[in-house]
């Protein structure tokens, strides 16, 4: 037993080295340099933070907008989870893929979708004009309402994926027995369904709160100068005010808060996997959507169409409105304009994105697969939960902190990665491997232990057992994790923006550059590039839906 634990730790060693070299060391280097006096402009940063009313107003806004975003997302997402868990309908896999798109899309694309939807001469404005409501106009998209709508759009898929996975795997025999014994639908829901669902709902709520708490691009682009979260404040302090010591303290506090959330989420994940794990013998029934008259289903469909899909439709509409022709935007995008100072080759951006995504997804699967094997241990669960939460930290580390940490840590001999594509691949791998863990770990945890015991009794070696039992039962999770890491890398914006140079531009950075230049031609090119990105990510999620088994291994 001790030898097995030693072997497990030895296998885990590459993960320790990777985390230490490319997460802990860069972040610590940034914090050390921030407080070393090299970048410091204040002798007493703590007093500055304590007496700065603006910083505390940002803290307060960050907390309450995250709380409000979480409540609204749950209200809208839980009926959607019921729809996907209990009904079969045409295009179900496509719709599930579409609602997952915003989660990995660059915030700049989603922001442009909302701008195209609600701005002057936007889709909503022109629809109102067509039906005779010319006096009703949406004045711009800056404001709290649009921040909340964008957060709902981003986080809707989290609730769908976590809650629907548990809901669709509830054994129908439990509900049938309760019904036979005289329980009405309210008793069945409150005494059977809700106790099974509540860890998943709470886990989804924690993740939605965490992602809303660390929101950056949405608030930066849709909030204007009026609204700012801690993530935006860190970016402003670092890149515009050069107050690295103040930004470092705020980042430390944010990372600690995120770690607490991730630890609680890890405990909840283990609870509903342990109590309600996937059973291949479980009886699961689904109805046809055409036979349903449920208001919950109708509400879910309306939300799915009008909140989740309209911003994506508005992107296409904006292209046609600007160019007058759908294909003309793509023709203009690929025209040779190298004589322009601001020229960005779309072919280079596409090639770089695909290259970085392929390499980083391979690294993410290696690190995530090894980590999943180690985390699947049933011993010392509290320690496993602490390690699991720590491995998930890249989801909460500000992109500017990670990017600047890389630049400070690996800019000197003998390891100088400045201007190298390697540093971008490493950053994408760090952001991608948590999704691999969440795709593979549930599959490993749901393998019945008696299979391993029987194989050991029959004389099977460790390699033989892994090849004939483990791999056939987890291959779907491995493939889903690979595709998820690929999609995350394709859409990664924050770290790419900080670490890129002109010959290393990616699709999200190219979109940002196009949209930051004046003229309808550049706007049209940015929107066309956005649709290319949407198409690649959509294909990735369609593949995930085809591969997954009852939702397990499809992220969290």
C-alpha cells in the first residue's frame, strides 16, 4: 500500500514541476518585484488601500454584481437544465453547443455582439423601427443591465452542464416508487429531486459567482468608466498607473478568495459524485418536447433563443448591415493589405491559433490526466480537496498577473522566452488543464472499485488493468478534455494580448486589433474574424456533445 502511494506521488511529480515552474514562480516573481522598491511608488501601501474610498467602492461593486449575476443566472439556468435533462428534441446537441460558446469566446466578441444588438442602428433598434416603434430606442450598451446580461450569457452553460448532468442521471425508479406510494409531484421534488440536486446547484452557484467576481473584459467594454471590478482595477493599476505594489496586494486577496471558493466547490463535487455518481445501469427516461405543455419548458426556450442566441445572430446581422453582402466581409478580410502599417494577416492569426491550440491541448491533457489520476485517490479526502482547489487556481488568477509574471520570470539568461511562441503555449496550457481535470476526473471516480479488485485477484498487472479497464472507461473524458482545452486555447484573449508580438498574433488578438481601428472596413474584418472563431469553437463543442456519456466528462 505504501509502495502504491509512493508510485502515485512519483507519477504526480511532473505536475508539481509544471505548476511550480510556470504558475508559482512567475506569480511570486511578480509579487517580489512589486514590493522590492523597483516599481514601488508608495512607502505604505496598506494605509493607501485602507484609506482609498475608490478601491473599496470597487470591492463593493465586485461583490454585489457577482451576487446578483449568480442569482439571475440560477433563475434562468435551472429551468434550462430541466429542459436539457428531461427532454429530447431536434437540434438538442447543437443548442447545447451554442449555449456553451460564450464561455470560451473572447469577451471582445461577446461585447461586440451586445453592441450590435442594442446600439443605434443595431438589430433591436431596426426591428422596433420595422414594427412602428420608432420612438423607442436603446441608448448605448454601457451600464449595469448589460453587464448582468453578458454575465448570464457567459455563465448560463455552467448551470446547464452541472445541474443537467445530475438531473438527467436521477434514477427514474426512485420517482416511480415514490409516486406509487402516494407522493405528489411537490413531495417528489422536495424530498427526492432537490436533495440530489442541491450540491450541484450550490457548486454551479459558486462557479458563477467566482467567474462574475473575476469578470474583466465584459466590465471593461460594457461598463464604461462608471463600473469597475477588482480584475479591471488590477489591469488599470498595472498597465496605466504602474502601481504594481497596490495591484499585487489586490491580486493576492483576490486569489485567496478564489481559492476558498474552489475548495468549497471541490468538496461539493466530491459529494455529488460520491452520492449520485454515474451508473451505467441507471434507468433514465426522457420525453419528447412536442408532448410538453410545461411553462418551465416554454420559459427555457424563450431564454435560450432571445438571451443566448440573439447576440450571436446580431454579429451576422452587423456584417450584412455594414457590407451589404455576407461574403464581401470575408473577401475584404483576406485581401492583401500588407502595405498598411496596421495590417494583420488573417492567415497568420488562424495558423498561430491552431498551432498554439494543438500544442497547448496536448500539454493540458498530459498535466490534467496525471493530476486526475492522483486526485482520484479515495484516501485523505480533505488533502485531495485542498490540492484539487489549488490545481484549479488558474481559473481565478488575473490574466495580467500571469502574463506579467511570465515576462518578469523568463526574460533573462539562461531562460529568455520574450517574444517566443513557447510562452503563449505555456500560458494557454495553464488555462486549459483545469478543464481537462474536470473532464477526466468524474470518469475515473465513477469506475467501480470491484472491477480493479477482481482484476487484481485474477492476476492482472497494473499496466494490463490500466489498458483493459481504465482506458476503455475514460477515453471519452480524455477526448472531451482535449477538445475543451483546444477550444479554450482558440478563444483565449487576456494572456495572448499581453504576451503576443506581431508575428505571434492569434485570432482573438486580431479581432481586438481590427475593432480598435477606425473605419467600417476594419469593423467588418473584425466581425468576419469573429465568425471564424465562433465556427471553430462551435465545431469543437458539437464534437464534445457527440462524445460525452450522459453529460459526465463534459466539464464539471
